[in-house]
C-alpha cells in the first residue's frame, strides 16, 4: 500500500521508522538486528535514507593526493526490496537531487517500480561536507520540486525519452520534507512555506517534518501550513537525544532548537546512559501529546537506538 492509502484507512495514529543503509562493506544483518525488535510494533512503513557520494583525498604512493568520490552508504533501493521481502512491510525510498543526473534518477525509479516499491520521499539533499552550498550535478535537479516533477511525469507515462511507445505509468506515492523551524537556507518562514506549497501543488501527497523537540513548533507549523493552503497530512519526524554531545551536534546539523528544559536536564546528567533515560522520557512525552492531538503517523528516526524507540512505542 502507499503511505497515503495507509493514512486514509487508519483509525488511529500509525507508527513508522526511518533507517540508514549500513556503511559500505558491512553486512545487512546489522540492519536486521536493529529492526527485528521494532517489528512487533507493526510499523505502517519504513523509510530508507539516501546518501550521496562524498569527495575524499586519497594519498598516492608518490606522496601526492588524488580526489576520489566515495559513496559510504549505498544500497537504498536494494534495502527497500529486502525490507518488503523480509517483513512484508511497505518501504519508502528516499531520493535526492544531489549526486544524480536525471537519467540516473529515471533508472532508479524504474528499478523501484519493478521491485514494487511505490513510495518515495523526494528531497534535494545537502551540499557535500567540503562545499558551502548545494550545486546540482550536470543534468541534475536543483530543487526537490524538480525531482518531484520527474516522478509525476513518470506517473503519467512521460519518460526522458519522449518518443517511447506505450510506456507504462509508474504509481509512486510522493512525500516531501517540511521544516517546523524553517529550512536553514530560506530567508523566512513564509517563503519556505510558499515553496512547500508549490511541492504539494505539484503532486506531493504528504509532508514529513524535520525533527523537533518542542511540540508547539510542530503545532504552529501545521497551522501555518493550513493558513498557506497546504492541506495534506503532515507527519511529525521524531528523534531521541541519547548523548551529551548531541546538544551541540543536533542544532548544528539539523538547524533545530533544543528546549531549555530538556537541555538543562541533559546537562545535569553524569553519563550518556543517564542522557538516554532523559531523552527517552522526553520523546515519550512528545509522542503521547502528538498522538492525543491526532497526528496521522509518529515517524521515528531510529538511527542506532532501536531500544529507546521500542521503549517509547511500547508505552504509548
Ligand atoms: P527543497 O524543497 O528543494 O528546499 C531547499 C531550499 O530551497 C529551502 O530553503 C527552500 O525554501 C528553497 N526552495 C525550494 N524550492 C525553491 C525554488 N523553486 N526556488 C528557490 N528556492 C527554493 N538528505 C539526504 O541527503 N538524504 C536523505 O535521505 C534525507 N532524508 C530526509 C528526510 C527528511 C524527513 C528531512 C526533513 C530531510 C531529509 N534530508 C535528507 C535532508 C534534506 O535533503 C535537506 O534538508 C536539504 O537541505 C533540503 O531538502 P528539501 O527536499 O527540503 O529541499
């Protein structure tokens, strides 16, 4: 089923998870060990992130360096198929503009379609670590909306080769990202919301939010979306804080605030095991309030902490 079909049929708030492909060279078993304990909660779907390649400098025998492109976490498409096969669960493949040209995107979409993966979350992706701003690859897309238009074209049997005869329609359900605390590059919230509305008007059927730690930010974002004419489901993205260093890493990486009440509790902790307890309680409190407010899905970024997520979902 597609994400939107599941949301429409659900009588209660659904639960979903998001995972990263394992690092190149690692076995998929690590992923199963991560997910097996979470499957008792019957997630409606599982998202698999996509990671662009990064440029690295490799030392040559003569002492000089050469620039090489390394994709550290390949496998998104294969993992989606493996998830569906192992757990009979719907998988959502993330697709990004960065590092792809349109032809490669089309090929990936054809693979997904043949594998029966009918859910995609279309994203722009970020600039590579050593570059200050996002630049599309030659022949690639600059914004998520352009990638989205490519997917909706294929849903209408329009491929890059326009003279294809009797081309089949794909049937992707398309989600996009939204930012309760504004995307960091947007000059203001109104502009960011106008671009989000453009993605929805172009065919996005739901929005998944960036993580947030203050539910009021989500509630006011949902209201601002309604005011801006965005009427699709807005799925809250949730993540536990499990170590002290995340107090600085999370705001720097994801451009979100950590409420003073939470940060001061974490600062008082002596060990990361203590932080995990605080983070878990906070996430449970957030989840209960969101569920009571009737959100369509609670979407958890599980990122290496399946036990914390299991403890939260168990207590909902
Ligand atoms: P866009 O919608 O393209 O927006 C990017 C910026 O451009 C925003 O500031 C927006 O306001 C502005 N903008 C949009 N359209 C236009 C336009 N037409 N003209 C001018 N400005 C415009 N990254 C990954 O690499 N892999 C992942 O798997 C991944 N998963 C994610 C999942 C979720 C739920 C979220 C919230 C983020 C994820 N990201 C992932 C990170 C994401 O790629 C970054 O946040 C990226 O910086 C923006 O992506 P976007 O799709 O929101 O971009």
